[in-house]
C-alpha cells in the first residue's frame, strides 16, 4: 500500500509537469474502482462511464490543487461523489437525490440467490447508507478518508455505516442461511 | 449509533471497528483477548463477517471503455497565477518589460532636476561645438579659397610668362624676317642698277 502511494505520487508529479502519459497511468490504475463506485451509486453503466470520464477530466484539470499526493484516492473519490450528485441534480431537479436517484426496481422477496439478495438489500438502504457501505466494504477506505470524500464528520460516517450493516444483517440473514445450506 | 446484538457487553461497540480494521494495534490486541472470553461479542463478530462476506459476492465489473487523455491545451491542468507566470515565457517577458518600463518611469519621475541639468548642459555644449565647427569650416573654406586663388594666380602668371616668351620669340622672328627681306630687296635693287 505504501509502495502504491509512492507510485501514485510519482505519477502525480509527472502529470503536474505536463506529462499526459503520467496521468493516463493513474487513470488506468483507478478507473475500474471509480467506475464500480459510480455504478453502485447510479446503477446505470452508461451514466457511470460518462461520469467516470468527467471525474478523471476534473481530476486532471485540478491535479495541482491536491495538497497531499498520498491522499489521491480519497480526493479522486470525492470528485466522483460530487459528480454523481451533481449529475443527479441536473437530471432530476425536482426531486431530492437521496430519495430517487439510486433507486432500482428490486422488490423484497424476489431474490433468487445471494447476489440478488445483496442487490435488493443494498437498494433498500438510503443513498447515504449505501454509499457508506460501498466506500467501506467495496472500496476499503478508512473512516477518515470516507469523511473527506463525503465531507462530513467521522461520527456521521460511522453512524451511517453501522446502521446500514444492522439493516443488511437482518435482510441478508435468510439468504446467508440459504447460501450456507 | 445503531444497537449491537450483544448490548450486555460494554465493548460491543468496538466489534465493528475491529472488523473494519479501524483500531490501534493495542486496541486490536485487547479486543482479540476479549473475543476469546466473550462468546456474545465473538458471535456478533461472526455475524458481521458473514454480512460483509455476503456483500462481497457482488463482483467488480470491467470498465466498458478504457479512459485515456491526449495532450490538449484546453484540457491541461489549471495553474495558479504564480505557477502560470513562471511557466510562460511570453508572460515572463511581458512582465520583465513592464518592470523595466516601470523602473524607467520611476527613475524619470524621481530624478527629473538632474535630467534637466544634463539636458541644459548638453544644449550649451552643443552650441559651443556648433560655433567651433562653423569657425573651423569658415577658416577651412577661406584657406581653400586663398589656396585656390594663389594657385590660379600662379597658373595665370605662368601662362602670361609663356605668352610673353612666345611673343618675344615671334618678334625676334619677325625682326629677322624683316632684316632678311630688306637685305634681299637691297640685293635685288643693287643687281638691277648693275644691269
């Protein structure tokens, strides 16, 4: 992880000197994670792809504003978070993002295997709870990094995550039991 | 904060921090010792691990299209004014010219009397130089005229002398011719008398 951070810092330095290839290497290193993060928020591959491109373009244009190159990941995901919510506001100005943007049509009880059960359980979380789960469980960020990305206190991050995990535990218990049989 | 499945234990709230590796090494070691003695917390840890394991059955998907950038001025990273200033030759050159111009204006504004003195001095010196040059030119012209006149006079004198000599020579020739003619005439007259 430390080695990775050093490499990222080197690529950032090259990008700041105007080497586009340095940034392309950074993109190739992070694009899958950013795309999957956005996909888990939006549920739409096309939207996620477009948003990913916007995220990396913004990152490229603002790379000199990044103070701590060791924290490139949280900085990049913060851009992704902002882009996702900004896109939602453009798409559905009459509705609040936390209510509709991330909703998908997976009804309770329709899950036929564990992965469908997981999708359904995630869909029933609030957008904030789901994003906390995605950042922690799927992306492996620390609480402090999540607080940076979401621009909220660590206590809020922990509250959202642990509430979500309690809900998921209840939702997934039968599926886990079936999966374990 | 949400409720734990093991509310009876005072350390139940640390189970999730332990599961997500958010504890210090000392806290982590302490929790591991606690799990060995508290079956409720150990069971809660298992349930939490089962839930996160279930969540991870959803795999990451591949990016449909690779993202790559080409070098383009329009897309280039935004620079602060200070960095942009140092990275731009034309801007730096323009700024240098501005600084130079500013310096000259400042100097002219603060050293005006001295400049006037210098200008006046320069004007006075120029007048003297002009007078000296005029005088020198006049003298040179006069000298040239005098030389020309002297040379012309010498040439005229030479011509006159030559002319005089030529005239003298002609007169001598005429005299000799006259005397010859006179002798011839006398000789003819004398021979006629004889006949």
